[in-house]
């Protein structure tokens, strides 16, 4: 069985790969105080249904914070010894930053610099999006580049990195 | 060398990853009676050429069954001790179910429930499709979701799970 | 730490996965004479910016050769004991071959046949593009097929194969 470490864990996987469930299992088994930081924003009904379904599946032992943009402030405010925080997910946060026309390079650098100083256990979940054909759409290519660079930086800051496919974790680091 | 196990093996990989060849090699080396369940349907000439090429590469030691939709019945009818069955592939089966407007949740649940009861060795091959940019097309997103959920459930039912890239298998389970 | 082997190494990864940086680190640490074979062609400004950025990041200890098409001749001309050659990347080479309407099957077969005879250390980098939804565009599907087949053949010829995600290498072979 995989165990939650103190410090940063990073869980990367595809769409419907079971990465969030794996992250939740890891954190729930830790016996720590559970905090869920949801970065998803309900842009449309499809998304809204997904978010509600996810919340229901998670159950009531979690304290949930919804924060689409100011992730660094949120983490700095809530991270503490004895707590396990799940951030689900970095790719939705990136999407929100792009939609809000924030400075992505600055914001992601701020996150990466803040991570090593946070107390407790932090689990960051993200979608790998760079293993398909080059998208025709420029914005999608930019997004893919931002996500890839962020994943490299977060993986470097993390003590443990998992790649999840078909619900199965593969340890990439740690 | 990897060896075929009794029970369920699941082989996941990308397009042209060599997943089918790896599956065929695994099964051929088993010395069991070989059954090939082809779920592919020739919708157009491109597909038809692929299917014929695949059949020619496989050779004549296989008994081939073409079944685009009723996979569970087919498996229950043919699975037996001493037989090795290759299902190629689950993503084409899902595509056919969607085209035929079948109830995908019900059909995939039926498959997953049937798997543990089948005799002999069963190897299921499928395409990982969730590691690119979110598709703009709603049907493609739904397909991706169905495939991801099915892969998680099949991986859970399987004794052995491989991820294949560039023709090389990575053991995810077993 | 991973070490550069004599012979062929193959590094596969997604967009912005850190595959080129990993390849450069591997080669730089070898102490061999460094040769960089860039297959990228600046079709537009976006690409041109990427190429220049990459060159600046690499530094001045490399001898750089730009060769969009005749990769086999270039490798045969430059490969030698005591040299480490980085080819970045095979997918751009394939793109150039398609644009130039070359015979891809013949050209890729020629590369694969030439690889075992080359002296020194050769590191080939390529993009995995087959793990997303089937592209709607026929040319993209053909490209994906060519890339997948080439990756299988190169992986077979290679002594070492890595899959890189989030900057972290996973040894697939060797």
C-alpha cells in the first residue's frame, strides 16, 4: 500500500484515470484532518454536475474550500501540521488563470516557491494533457505548454510523484 | 519474459503502441487454444484495410470471432479452461455501443461483473485516450469518460495490467 | 543517477515533459564531445521563438547541426567513437518528411537499419502523440500511425528506452 508522506505529493494522470480517487484514498488513510481545495468552476451544467457528483462521492469528513484563482494564498492560510490538503486540480486552476487573463508565469512560479514552505501534507492532482496530437488551436497549445512546465516544477518540489492510469499508481519519484 | 496468467490480463496503450502485438505474443507463447475476438467494425475503407492487415499479420492458428456489440455473451459462450482469448479492443467495442445507442453504463457493468467468472485466460486490449487536451466535441468527451471508467473497472478485475508504449510493456499490476 | 550508454538511447515523452532537458543532462554528464542534431524547422514565428529559446538554454559547448530531412546521412557522417549525438526530435523529422512528401516508410526503415551500425552514443528524442482521442483529421491520424510505428522500431533498436513525464524518467528498457 502507498502511504501519504509529509510534504508535497504530486499525482498526475489522464482524464478519468482514477487520479482523484487515488489521492483521496491516500489522504483519507492518513488519519490527518482533511481539507479539500477545489479549483473547479462550474462554467456550464456539464461541469456543475461533475463537481456535485465529486462532492457527494467524497463524503462529509472533508472541509471543502472552493478557490478557482488564489490558490497560493489559500494554501498558505490553511496548511498546518496535522492537516492533509488535497488540491484538485492544477489544470483547472491553470484554466481559470488563463480565463481571468492572469500572469501565468508569475502565478505558477509563486506556487512553486511557496510549496516547500507549507506545513503538513499537501497532495496536488493534475491532468497530463501533452500526450496527444499537437492541438490546432493556439490557446490549447499554450495551455499544454503551461501545464507541462508547471508539472515539471511541481514534480521537482515534490517528495513523491505518482502517474495514475486505469486507477493504478506508478511511482515516478519517492 | 512476461507470461500469460490464468484469469484476466488487461493491456492498455496508445495508438500504434504495439499493444496488440504484445498481447498476441503473450497469448501465442502460452500454448493454449487461441481465440481472437475482434470488436472492430469496418465503417470505412481506412478501417477495413486496418482490419485485414491485422488479420493477415495474426496468421492461421487463431480462431477469429467478429463481435462488435455483444461481447459479454460472446465471452461467456467461448471462454473455457485451456483456451486463451484475446479481445481487441475495448475502445472499439465502446465506440460501437455508442453508435448503436446502447446503455453504456449497463453494458460495461455487465462486462466487469462477468469477467471474474470466466474460465481460461482472457486478455483485454484497450486504447488509453485520456492523456491529450480536452476534446472540443461533446461526444469525444463522453467517450473519454466512458473509456476511463471502464479501464479503471477492468484493471480492478484483472490479475495483471500492462501499459504499453513504443512496443515495451510496463507492469502496472501483477 | 541515469548514465548515458554506448549505442542507442531513446527518450519518449509528451509535450513540455522535460524530455529534451533530460536528454541534454544525460549527454552533458557523459564527458563526450557533444553534437546536437536539430530537426525542427521554423515554419512560423511561434516555432522560431521555440527553437531560439532552446538553443540559448543549451549553451555553447554543443556543436549544432540543423537537418530537417536527411537525418540518416547526417548521422552516418557525424557519428564516431567519443561523440554523443542528440537528435531532437523524431516527430519533427516525421513532420518534415510528410510536408516534403517523402516516402516515410522507406525513410524510417533506413533510419532503423542504420542505427545499429553507428559509432558512439546516439540519443533520439521523440514525442508520444498516441494517447489522446482519435484525431478527426486524416493527416493527423496518419502522422500518429507513422510516429507509433517508428517509436516501436527505434525502441527495439535501442539499448535503453526512457519515458519522461513531468521531468521524471521512467526506464522502459535497459
